[in-house]
């Protein structure tokens, strides 16, 4: 299961992680976010142990979204080597797009 990020744990879980990290920024009022969530969970299960998956409920954690410069939902961030590797937002945040970025990170 993805780790729920808050301002207290986001640096340790994302910026200090030895594993590549995928972070889903979502909100309960965001229809596309809610539609993507089941697929995001499936992808997290597929890559369990190879990639760390996290999610941020932006309605509860606005500061985390601001710190990562997230301006729209859904936004998916990819971190590797403790730096941002890529990001997908809006209509680009698809299961296929997420999987492609993960595969690129793991090369």
C-alpha cells in the first residue's frame, strides 16, 4: 500500500529514499484523481519492493503540494537518486504514462 505523505514524513519518505519513489497528488473532489486511484494501487502492487509508492491528499496536506510545486491534480511525481526524475499531470497522468516513467526510472 502507498504511504500517506504529510509535512512531517515527506522528506524522509521521498527526498531521502534509497528506492525510486512515485508520488500521487490527489484530492477527494477530483474526479480524474479518483478514477486513477485503483490503477495507481495496481501499479504499486506490481512494482512492490522495487519502487516506493506514496500519495498526498492535497485537501489535507496543502503545504506538501506547495513544497513540491504541484499546481494541478492529478499530478504524479517520480523521484530517483533523491532528485525529481519526472512528473506527469492532467491528461498525461494515465496508468500507461505512469508505468512508462517507472520503467524509465528502473533502467
